[in-house]
C-alpha cells in the first residue's frame, strides 16, 4: 500500500463564500424592464468617476428577477478594465 508524503503543498485552507441578506425578499427590487436595471446601476455608481474610469459590475438576480445584490468585479483605468 502506498503512503502519501505530507508536504506543505498538501495542506491548504478551505475558502467559503457566503451570502447573508439583511433585506427581506418582499422588499427586494424586481427587474421588469431594462430601465429598472439602468436605474439601480446608475444609483450604485460613483458619479464623480463614471465618465473617466472603467468599471465592470454584476447584478445578481433570483428566479423571480428580484435583485440579490450588485458586485464590483473589476475597476480599471481610462481605457478599459480586465474581467476574467
């Protein structure tokens, strides 16, 4: 029977991503039209940076098209941002 050699590469920590909402599902905004997305995102942007810094954000929805949250994925410079 083979035995595994314990090395530092075999010992890593587990990372867990959790989501805890403080907003009740009945109070979440519902997306019904594209203007709803625009309104929520424009209110979530920094008005002093929207014209000259590239941002990549995502809006997370549940199955009923209610907004779970908005997350900043990447912020770049004046010419672009990297999203992987």
